[in-house]
């Protein structure tokens, strides 16, 4: 099939590249010409393991194209995916849908034969109705079907998630569109994935509901970690014991920093906003957001406590600053408020992250990126393991730091308490 992916951000690029790899011809469109030029050179502007290799393979096979010409790409395609950003509006919890609607308005000019228009972007319920309203003339002529097909890709695991998804959710009442999309996804769903068709509004809601539930699991185990610390219980044992219950499952039950990234913070707030419009009180989700914000404060205060409120001129090393490993995404990363706070208190911050230097810290005095773990750690007073990259799992801290009386704050519970005690390292973890 011939597909058009509008937007080459995380969702559009990963989906487009992976769709081409299962045999489709894919046109990826973006108004950012610099990004298009980069992609046409075989370079990937995001950090996602394995993506560049697949991109190069399918460009060579002439199944994958990058362009700024939306009109041409739409005319060549049978299915059009809208994959543009839906950020949170300033001074509001609602999703900003201007990019989605701008695309819909542009599509009016380019469609003269039947196309399936799919919202891949995360959008509030009824967004598909509004797109259809913009394209009402095309709908009357039966030239379009507007479908919701939310993505469930995890950053750092996106390629695997695309090839082996838990489910493919399609929101449409059109039997024609459903038949075509079932055929499109056949190479994927035959690998034991579930193809689930629902209403368009239903599919839109599934995405928000899923993300809010996973955010709830993270906040729940983080709050339990606080209780475990007071009662002398190991939160990891609690996670395992709970996770063995098939009704609960073990995923997203690891205590640590606040959740971040492009999805959970934005989508929980947007779901609350939608509920408010319908005068429904989502008290659980509201408290999840509150709990997550509080988590950042709790762990920042913990740093204060570890250093006995003596932060000025202390050399503090952050190992990992992204919100999760195997991504370069800094959106809503809890490292940002932590480092900002420590910087204001006069600490000297060093950080190393396998995904590279971060612009978020470039303007901060006494915050410096180091290109290796050893250079970041040497003579450090406190090492904070913020993100559980594999590179941080087998470190010889004494060899790295090369001084006595340093401390380690393991926010991801990577290391054994007993082992650190045997090594006589001043070690603090989460919920244990």
C-alpha cells in the first residue's frame, strides 16, 4: 500500500519507517526542510535504537521517501496518517490541536479520490468528529473516511513495539476503511497481536485511558515506596509480589523518580480537561498528577538530606538525565527541576547521559556535560543515578570517584544494598 505520514516527529518517523519495512511505500512529510534534508541523507534526528539502520535499508529499496511537498505525497497515497504534535496549551491542561486541524484544512485541497485519513496523534475524544466537519464536503462525496488509530510505542522500544504490539486499535464505523486497514496491519497482527475495532471516539478514549492508568501505577508504587522506607519494607519485594497477580501485572511497578516524557504528563492533564468539559470529576487521575508533581519535590528534598543541607560548592554528578533510558527525550524529565534547584543552591553539577548533551542545561552556571562516566564521576561528593541506562549497571564507584567520603543516591534501585554496604559506600536507594 502507499502511505503518507504527515509529521516526522517520534510517532510519524518510527511508524513510517516501520511500515516501509513490512513492504509498503511510505511518503514522510514535514514542513521542516532541514529535518527532511537530514532524513534524505540517511540520518535520524531522534535517538531510537535500530531506527537509522531500517531507514537506510528502505530508502535504498525505494520504499521510503522524505519530502516537504504535502500535496504530492497525499495524491500518491491511499492512506494518510496525521502524526503531528498535540502539546499542552500554555496556561491550560487542554491539548493544542491547531497542528491537527491545520493539516485537515490542507488536505481539503489535495484529495480528489478515496483516501483514509487516520489520526495517529494522541487526541481528545471527538477530535475525529471535528476533522470530519472540516472535510465535510469530501465526506459527502464519499472521498474520505476519518479513522482513529492511536499509537502505543514506547520510546527506546519503539521498533519492537511496532512489530510486536499488544494490540492494534482501529476506531471507525466504515466497513470499507476497516477492511483496508486490517489488510495493512496483517503482517503485524498475524504475529499474535490483537486487532481491535471500536468506534472512533472509543479509540480516541482508549489511548488517554491507557496512559492515565499506567501513570497511576507508577505514582502508586512511588507512594508505596515512601511508606516502605518508614516501615522497613523493601518496595522491590512489594512490586514482585503484586506483579505476580495476573490481574495487576509487573509492568510499570518500579519505584523511582516521577514519570515524565511526551505522553503521561500531557495525556493525564488532557484527560482531566476533557472530563471537566463534560462535568465529570476524575478525582483519581487528578491525584495522580498531584502525586507525580510531589514526587519531584520529595526526591529533591532527599538530596538535601543526604548532603545534610550543605549543597553549596558540592560536586554532584547525575548519571542519566533523560526521563527513561534508550531515548534522548527530556520532556518533563524530573532531572530538570532537580538540577535547577541544586544549581540555585550553589552546587556544581556534572552530568553524563549516553544520548548526549542537553540544551535544557546549557544556560545554567556550574552545570556541565561530560563525555564519559569516569570524567563525570571523579572527585564527586554525590553520584545520583537518575536514569537506568545499561551503562550504569556495573560501575566500580571507588575506582571512578577516586576519593573517600563520597555518596551514591540510586534512584532506580540498580545496586544491591548488601553489596554497597560490604564495599563501605554511603548508599541511598528508593523504598528500601
